[in-house]
C-alpha cells in the first residue's frame, strides 16, 4: 500500500464549530431567531444628468431590469441647458435604497445623484375628474366651497364632469383623492414628485 496522506492537522470537518448566523434575501447577516426582514420606506433621489436623447430610457431600463419598486419618475430641464434633473421616488428597504444610488451613479449620462433629506421641498400636480351628479344631492356650490377651503382649483365643468387641479406633497394628493371619492372619481392623472433640498442645501 502507498503511504497514507498526511493532510492538515486539526479537527475533522464534522468536529469544527459552525456559526449560527443566517442571511436574509439581500445577503445581510442576521442574528439567530431574527426574521431578518427590513422594512420598506419611501426614498426620494435627485439625479443630475446630461440633457441628451435616451437618458430617461436608460434610467427606466435600469430599474426595470433590477426590479426596484418605483413610486414615481420625472425628468425635466434645469437652470443649465446642458443638464436635466431626474426625480425618483422608490419604495425599498435600506439595502435596496443603497443599490438604487449605486446603480444610478454607474450610468454614463448621470453627473451626480443624491438621496434627498426628509425635509426637502417636494411637490406633485394631480388632475382629478369627477362625475357631475349635482342633480342627485351634491350641489355645485357644495363642491366649490370644498375646493375653495382646500385651496385647489376647478379647471373645467363640462359634459357631466368636473376637472379639479390639486397641488402638494404625495401625502396631500393621496388625502385629496380620498376626499373627492364621495363625488365619484372618473379619472386621475398625476405628474409624480419633483423635489429640491430646502434652503442653501445643494440638491445635486
């Protein structure tokens, strides 16, 4: 018989200690007994990008492939004609939010990207079309009083409908849509969030 292999000194694999740590679906180590679930939160990103054709397609394609939970995505020109600003709101856990920033920063058209602070100035525009049932108990004057009280505008009254313009934060818009439910909403169109940092803070 040949000479027996010497191998490495030490305990056999079955005798070695094994850590009890586990990992969640994102690959983060978690303590034994912990569910490892990370809570989602809304995060607003502002990305300064080169103002060139196809930028929005590249950004939306990135998020489609990565399957991030996008709440809204808007793009528009800035004070510099050579750049545009993308405002992105995602509903992700902290691991996903870190990945959003990393993946955005890798895109060639992106000049800079930043997650905005919680006190950033955020606004959204929404159009709500409701059915005109004012001959069935709801008076037009009642609607006008409500609109005036809430600081929103009636843009159109025609063909049995009333179209209202609502402005504010995402939460403001959600609350207003819920309030107008009593008038039977037919259609809703929302622009998505645009945002800038407050005061002298640099947005991007």
